[in-house]
């Protein structure tokens, strides 16, 4: 497979779906809007306490559900009590999203895991075994990608990165992740996805043999600036005019 001729570089990717006030991020309506417009979908997955994989970005419930608490303490039954961003939409499970999208557009799946690697990743692999659509995974955590390489090497893997200026992680983590230092020794990604605010930079230049995705592009002028030196964009709040 020539990744430079795949959907990963040819189809703009809607960040958490094509969302707005009516169709919240990472909701089925946001995914349907992306499908209707022919965009690939970026989404986030994480694990509930009962092992259910859900599609949700934040670790906390407060921003999107106006409730206190953390995702990792919930069970699947708890999802019935929560709605997204003042709408009637629920937090979907990953299994529900796969059935809903059903291969109509490609999926870029961000694995949200800063804890022990294994359980979430293995459940995602199991859920994807019989999925017939196109997809890839990405993560900031190099050891997540290492797990996928070992247990599901056929799945395309992307290393997410940023300068992490507002992140509270330890300096040494920022140092290695910013510089993509663990790519060649640990994560062995098929592509790089880097924060658009930090592009171009000398670190991505070391990986010219891999597609470069820019995230998250939020307007046309930013798109026109970054498209000159990246292979595709993950976008939101506008639709890129190519």
C-alpha cells in the first residue's frame, strides 16, 4: 500500500466530525454531516470503568455535559443520564459509531490513554476486527502505537505531537514528544500528525518519508498557509476550499 496515495492524504478529515451547536462534537449527527460532505472523520476513544469503549474527548464531563466527574469512573449504564452540549444527543460507544458509519467514510481514531497500555488498545483492536471500512489510529502516547504495532501491525499508526506549551506534563516528556524522539525506537509510526500552530518545524523534516497531517486547522487562511508543506489537514469550524 502506498500511503501517499491513500485516503489519509487525499480526504480532508473533520475533527470530531462536522460539528456545530446542533450536532455536538463526537456525536452521531456530527459524523453524519461529515459523511454527507465526503469528509473522513477524526474521533477520540477512551475506556469506561466497565471496559466499554466510548467516543469522547475530555477526561472530565464538565465541558460537554455540564456534569461533574470523570469518564473513567462511569459505566455504560451511566451514559443514559448524560447529554452532549445542551442537546438530546448521548455519548456514543465506539461500537455504535462503527455500526453507524459502516465504512461510508474513513475513520482516524485517536487513542486517549495516558495510563497503562493494553486494555483500551486491545478492545479497540477487537472491535475493529470485523469492520470493513478504512481506518487508522493515532496517539500522543508512543507506547500505545508500539502496542498496535505488536498486536495489530496491519493497522496504520500515527504519532501525534505538539510543542505542548500549555501542557502540564513533565519537561522530559515534552522534550522527547516535541522532537518525535521516540518514533524510531518505540512508536514506528506510518504517519505524523503535528499541531498546526507549530508547523513548519525541524522535527517533522526528519520524517519526509511519512505523510504529515496538520491539526487542528480552523480557518481558510490557516489552511492555505499549512497546506504548502503538509499532506493533509484535520479541520474544524470551517470547510477547507482546496
